[in-house]
């Protein structure tokens, strides 16, 4: 709508238009309030400038006026608050079937890994018209993944995942900034988001030499010996991980929580803290033994063996079946995740 | 100034106060307000403590158990006794019992020193056991109380010990400041400066001492008794 | 209104706080609140120009997209030290420690603050903190950003954060002691008849400010201790490698640093609330609403800190609560703006320099406040936080609002402080230059921010489209610099060459105007007894003989 206006950022995502709409509304409201106050001040200052023989008229105040100019702004504020909150919820709630991209930030670069296995540095290629969810963590200090054209920003923290998502609406190349001060080359931690037409995107994906991220994760799962305890064919010393993602799990201390990316991550790096009920605290920690990228691959793998289950309902389904489905889909098709979605 | 006649009556009255009562009220309000800021100061650490204790309860329990609770309990007793002697000192100042005042100030300071001594011994133990956070920290294979077979996460235990040293350390620093204040009170009392009409320094110095005691009353259960069972 | 130039001859023989005793030690060991205020005035002006110098270098670097004037590390140190110096060594002490120190006892009819020696101690603490900060800056500096987020400040920067932290910690105690002195003074030292409802609103504003200083500053102090211990002693409180939470740091930091904004702006509001009635010759409109809105701001100000953290990784629901509360705190600020405006209605308005500064304050604070509505709107905050939009917003509040009020106050009370009149024409010109220069500097930054330029960027050569607005901003900064230099020059000039001021050159209400200019050491010859309401301009203007009835 305002894309040709030189002082306005490009709007290239679904959220961008919603943010712009609220912003324009606020510009109008704030502009009117500012004009009202300035006009009154200037008018009073001119109209009631001191004149010889004219004395000021003393006015105590007025409760009615005070209440008016407290309540009316408050009501206007509440409209802005509610509108802003709605947009925020949309910004903060990734669609469940979004394409997932893992982002690892470090001083001073962005490392990106696609589910299909492509790796990029300071660039992110995405197709137009698809929901993309970024699962992000940092290797060192706090960074912030900021794409002005999409109107999204999310701090990237060490030691946990944070998530943001977008749905690009227009092909093109857009700025990617680090928005949280992170040291010497903070202003050099910039990159591009390349939004491609679906066909171009497929071509770009197919040009990649790597296997899918979940396949890397599956290999690591075997190499690190995870599969000797977390067995899918028989009860093992660790929980069966088929279909666990997105499901509630009961912990040894009686709490129940839903398995999400952060829980998987924490369980790999700090297995003792949130142990599943009925299992012994025997799993060693992998803190310091695996890199952030390897954790991402493991998480992607565990999620990939749950995706089929989450659709149909893993409880009703023999785990062996879902296991074979999961491994077949991820091994045979590079785009396994997307095809299912 | 027009206050010369009053100054003769009240040698301690500062020039900008109209009457001794105003001066006394100002001093005591000042100390209460200052103690309010102190609560906020410790509040930041309590806030951090509560968050991590909630997250890492088992590890905190295990780490807490490694500290000698008898030493902590002894220190609690020492401080409670010192609060009593402070009250007696204030009473002695109010009722012009100079000898008692001097004695109580001395006893209070001895309690304070005893507290610091015990604390120092406790720190020494922790140092010997490699429980001081940093490169040499070690907290391997310490069982979590009440959960057989589980061991505390040394990294979380390190957070506990960081908080333990900070909270008790800053408390001990306050105790040292308290000893400084009480030395000064002792000096003033020795010189016979306090009268039933003027003993505000003893009162507000006492308030400070009680405050330091009360902080300890919170620190003791929070740090020493997290998950202890007979 | 033109100042009364008729000065009784005996003024020159009259003993004042300035001429009672001479010599360096009579100043460095003084317990007189007025002399301490002047000590603060000199020292914060010094730090203001240091911070301003850093700002100038920052703006010059951003004139071109490439990082060509200074190195990246130097630039990071520049904005860090600009922030630390301006926030902790200029804005926080500015109005309270200078004007508040000078005026709080006089306005309530006291001879001094309740604890004069603690007042002096707080200046020394400030100086010790300042010297450590200077030492830190001259021997390497610090590059953490004034927000010193962990884990960057604890584990990654190799600059001297611990030293800067100690400096801020010590300066913080100076701030606490000032607040403590004000609270006790306002409670215990009021003159007979000076009831709470007769207090000038400047006093209410300082009371609210003091509450924030007392309850907020200790939290930043302990936060600095935690970070410094983590950095220097390898304790682990926030370290994510141990399972610590960097967000806990941000909560603790903003618990102080958001209310700190109110430490800067509330006193400025207090100043404006004195100036507007005086130059409108009117009672303030809605005294009690203005008074209680100060307290409301102080209280609500403590409940909104996490609106700095909407994209930090906090829960969505926490975001909702803090956004709602941020709108709640906007209401008392709006009440104040409307009451100031209404005070002008049917007044008899004079355009003297302090009033021009007050008008400037009104305009800039309104823009700053209204853009706060944008930032509190969750959906927009995600886009504009950590961009130049935020930079522009808080400069409109903290420089546009707070410094405009500070300069207005300095001009308003200058005759009382120095006993001299400043050149009115130059003062009006400076007010105009500051207003225009300020808008030229910071308004383009709102646009830059919405376009997406992140703050704290040394080099923007990848996005040359940001250059035009940055050039405008740098041009404005030059104008603004001139605007800030001018008052320093002509105020200094007036101390020697200015015309002597009468006791009440503005014919203003308030006890401070009922004593001589400059006041005697004990402020009043006799203890004043207050029998009138605040802002009794009707009585002042009514009979001509009411003009010269000094109490002191």
C-alpha cells in the first residue's frame, strides 16, 4: 500500500500489513492528540497574552473536566491495547504446520539450517506464500532476529530456543538485522532474507548436497547411542520417543508438561531436571559434547518421528507403525516434512 | 538565628531544627527509610534465589544439605542474643545507666564478632570442600535429598553456592558496618554524650542492628534448611 | 513580564549564602544545601558536556553509512559511555540534586535539608563515582551498552565493565541519599502552616521522585553487584551455561531503569508546574489532580518494567499484563498535560524565557508521551523496539522533556541562585534554538526506526537508504549543541556582568521568592508562617502594595 513511499519500509509478510494498519491508526490518533494540545496551547498563549489592565481569571479546577480527560484517553488507550494485543498474538503464535528452519546465532553471524538440510550463513531462502517457523538459539550472547520488511523481531537467547514465524507475501530480498547489541561487529551481523517463487525455491532446494536435517539427527541418534535406551521396538531404559512431540508427559516430580522444542533440548543437555515418571535418572548429560547444530538435528529427528503421530493420535496407534512411517518418509523424500504438510 | 537560648538547653540540637523532637523524629524516619532501601537491596537477591530454588529445587536441597546447619543455627542464636543486648543498650541510654550502656554495647559487638568468626569458619569449610564457585568448583555425585539414585546437577548447585556466598557475604558486610557504627557509639558513650534527652544515635544504630538480624532470620531457613529431614 | 530592576542599595552589603565565607574549603566542606546545589550544578554540567561530546561523535560517525570516523569498538564505547554518563551522572542528579537541593528546603520554609552532612556526603559519593567513571573511560572504557545485558557484560566483553559498575553503584548511593534527605525533609521540616495541600507541586514531584530513588536504586545496585561478581569472581547467577537465566537480569535491570525515567521526568514536570502558573499569573488548574498524578506515576512506574522485554523471550501473557499497565501509567501523564494546558486558559500570559522553555517542554513531552503509546502497543513494539524509534522516543522524554524542564528551571530560579539577571534576549533565542535543533535531531529518528534501522549500529553501509535521515539528524545535533552551549555562556557572563536581581523579579508565588536574592545562609531571617495556598497569584497581583512584603 505504501511500498513506493521512500520513508516507509517494505511490507512483505501477512503480519506486516496488520502492523502497518495499527501503526497508521496510531499515527492518526496520536497526531490528533498532539494537534489538539498544540493548537490549544498556541491559541491560549496568543489569546490570553498579557495585556495592560487585564488580569488573569482564577480557576480552581474542575472535577468533571479532570474525569473527562482521564476517562476518554483511557478508553482510547484500551482500544490501542486490545488491537496491539491481537496483532501480538498473531505474531507470537506460529501455525502448527509451518515449515521449520533452525537458526543458530553467534558473534557475529547467523547460521541457518533448513529441515531439508540446506545450510546458509547470513542468508535465508524461503518460498513465497508459506508459513515459516524459525527455531532459534544462540551460542554466546543475546542476539535478535529482526526483519523489518516482515515487521518481526525476536531475541535469540543462549541456552534455550525462542521461536518466531512469518508468511512472506512478496518475492524479493529483504534486510535481516541483529537488533540486540552483541559486541564489536553488532552492526555487521546483518544478512538477507531471499523470498523466492515456489518453483525457484524448489530449484534452490534441490541444488543442496546435504540430506535432510532429521536424517542427520537420526544418524547422530544412533552414533551417540541414544537408540540403545530410547528404543522404539521394545521398552527401553529411556522413554520411547515415537510420537512424544506435542504430547503431555508426566514427570517424576508429578508435574505434567507438553513436549516442545525447549523440553527436548533441555532433556538432551540436562536430562536430570525434568525426568519422565517411571524412568531412572541414568541418562548422562550431553552438555559440551554436542554443538548447537547437533542438538537442532536431534530435535528435528525426534520431531520427525512424531509428526505422523500427532496427526492421527499416537496413543491409538502401535508405535512400530509410526516409527516405520517416520523413517521411511524422512529417508526417502528430502522434503518429507513439507510433503506431509 | 534567634535560637541561642535553645542551643544552650540542647547542645545536640543542630541549627536547622526548631526543636529536639523534630530532630529526633527526622533521624528516626531517616533510618526507617534507609532500611526500606536495604530491603529492596536484599530483595533483588531474594528474587533471584526464589526463581532458581523453584526451578532447581532438588539441586538446591542437595547443595543446602552440604552446609553445616549447626553453625548456621549457632549464628542465629548469637544474633538473637545480640538483639536482646541492643535493646538493653537502648534502655540503658534512655535511663542514663552509663555503665550498663557501655557493657551492652561491648557485648553486642562481641556477639557480632562471634557471628563473623563462625561465618568465617563456615566459609573455610566450603573452601576446603571445593564448593566455592569458579574453575575449582566440584559437586559431583551428591545425592538429592528424598530421591534415592538421583544426583544433584553440579551446575545448578553452583548457582546455589553463588547465591549463598553473595547473600551471606553481603549480610556479613552489613554486620561489619554495624560493628563500625557500634564502635562509634561506644566512643560517644564513653565520652558521656548520651543523656535521657539525647540518645538518638543509640536508637537508630540499634534499629540498623535489628535489621541486620532480621535479614539473617530470613537467610538462615532459606539457605540452610531447604530440604532437610531428620 | 519584565523583571523589576529596582534594587535596594543595601543588597550589596547584605550577607548571602554566596558571600558569607570565602575560600575553597568553605565550599568543599559546606553543609549548606544551596552551596551543595551549586557544587552539583558545576559537576553535572561538566558531565553533561562530556556526554554531549560523545553524542556529537556518534552523530558524526552516522553522517555516512560506512564506519569511517572511528573503529567499531570505539563507537560501541562512545554510545555506552554517552548513555552511562548522561543517565547516571547527568539526568538522574540533574533537577533533584541542583534545583531540588536548592529549593526544597526554601519552598517548605526550612533552614536546610534534614541531614545536611548526608547531603554533602551524597555529593562526594557522586564525585567519587564520577572520578571512577572518568578513570574507566580514560583507561580503556566500557562497551556493554548502558543496559549492560548479560551474558555479554559478564562473560564476553573484554572492556572494563566492573570499574564502570562500581562507578554507577557509588553514584547510585548518592541518588539514594538525596532521595532520603528529601523524603525526611518534606515530612519533618515544613514551616508552620505549610500543610500538604499547600505544598508547591514542585515539592510533590520531588517527593514522588524520591520514592522512586529510594525503592528503585537499591535494585540496580544489587544487580550491578551480581553482574560484577559474576564477571570478576566467577560466581554464576545469570550464566546460561550453568542454567542461569539472562532474562532475570533484564527483569532486575528494568525494575530500576524504567522508573529511573520517572526520576528524570517527574522533577521536570515539577519545574514546569511552577513556571506555567507564574507566567500565566494564575493558580494551577486542578492542584490535587496534578499532585496525585505525580504519586500515581511513581507507583504505576514500578509496575511496567517488562514493557522493555516484549521480544526478549517472555511469555505472551506477561506481555499482555505489562502492555495494559503501561497504558495505565500513561493516564496520569495525560492528566498533567491537560492541566497545564487548562492553566493557560484565561491567564495573563508572559513570554519570558522560562515560559518558552516550558512551552518547549509541553510540545516535546507530548510527542514523547504519544510515541510511548506506539511502543506500549504490543504488535508495534515487536517491530520498533531496539530501533531508532525507541532512541527517538526516550530522547524526547529524557532530553526533550527532562532537559527542557531543567533549563527552564535554571532560568526561572537563576536570579534567586545567583542574584543576577541573565540577558533575556539571548535566553529566548537559546530556547528557540534548543527546540528547533532538538526536533531536527530526533524527529527523523522516528521515521528511521519504523523503516527498521536498529539502534547501536556503527556501520549501515548495507542500507544506504537510511543516510538522508541520518544526515538531517546530525545537522540537528549541531544546532542542538549550539543551543546547549549558549545558556552556559550567558549564564556565566551574567554572574559577573548581569544586572542585580530583585528578591522576586517574576513576582512569583512561593516561599523561595519571599527571601532575598541570593538568600542568606539560613534562608529566612525569621521562620516563615504560611497562611496562604500555593500559587496565590490573585493576591500577588491584586493590590500594588502587596508586591514588597518579604518575610525574610
